[in-house]
C-alpha cells in the first residue's frame, strides 16, 4: 500500500468513527473502527475522542497482533483482527454501542426474522453472542461464532458488530442493525411479533444476492467514484 493510500485509509477510518457518533449509533469514545490493509489492519486507538483524532493516531497492526505507531490500539483490537483472519471477504469492521442494539443485547436477545430486512446481515436472523469480558480472546471467539454465515451480530451486554467489504458498507450495516433493533423492541411492546418463515427468508436472501437489491446502474457521464470526495463513504 502506497503512502497516499495509507493516508487516505487512515482518514476514512477517522471519518467513519466520527460518522458513527454523528449518526447517533454510538456515543463518546465507545465503539471502534478498523479497515483491512495488505499486511493487517488500521484500527482506532483506545481512549481518544474521535473529533481529536489525526491520521497518525490510527494504529497499524500486523496479522500477528503487533502494533506500530505512537498510540495503543482499541481494547477490542483482538476481534477485529480475528475477523480479518477468518473472513477474507471482510475489508472493514464497525463496532458500536448503539442504544437499541445494546438494549437487546442486555436481554441476551438477537434479532429474529420479524422483518425481511434482517437478511441485510446475511442470514435469517442476527445472533447475539454470549457474554465475555471486553478485549478478551473469549469475546473474540464468541463474536466469530455469532458471525458465522452473517455480516453482523450483537454482543451480550455490550453492543453490536457490523462488517463489510468497505468502511461505507460496514457503517451502513451498523446503522441498519440499530434501526432493526429499535423496530424489534417497538414490536415487542405489542406482544410477540409474527416472524417470517424460513422459506420466505430464503427467498429474500436469494433476491438480495441475485437481484442487486438497492443498487442503481451508473449514470452516463457520471464522475468516477473516489474523485473529489472525502468522507465516511470512502474505504
């Protein structure tokens, strides 16, 4: 990765972390963000306000967990790195303490197929990983199990993890998980929500995978992506 690419990715990690708080899916210094690099990952540092971050504050780590730079990595660096080791298709990880997803996780509830958009996380439900102390190998194992065949999960009494090929897609999924969590909690207030059957969720998943759900063809003469724009949408 060239120096210019490294600088761009560090800035995108910062922009995504700030966007989490700006979108209301995280608060303060909680949560963390990472992006895959050819030799490991870039991850937000521990204990620093996102608005104060500079590119040099983002921590580079190799696949053996060795960090370089002036800052210590997020206390949750382990599950970020283990996700990249286990899932070659993942290019970014966004971890939030979003209000509704965290509330569900404190009840040790996942999000079942109450709405077809649950399939956006890659399966017929969004699992809740069993509790383990933050930053531990046990938490990382639990998260990987909950993410098997999925792109997102909840962490019991903790928060949520969303993954994607890019920072933009991981961020969008984190926001979608929070909306689904809020909707599911609201539905529970009226009793037991009616869940979609497995056969319907299978059809929805196939449609998401094959029909380019939510995608538009590129406009003619449109500016090529990545030119003249900065922000959380660039990974």
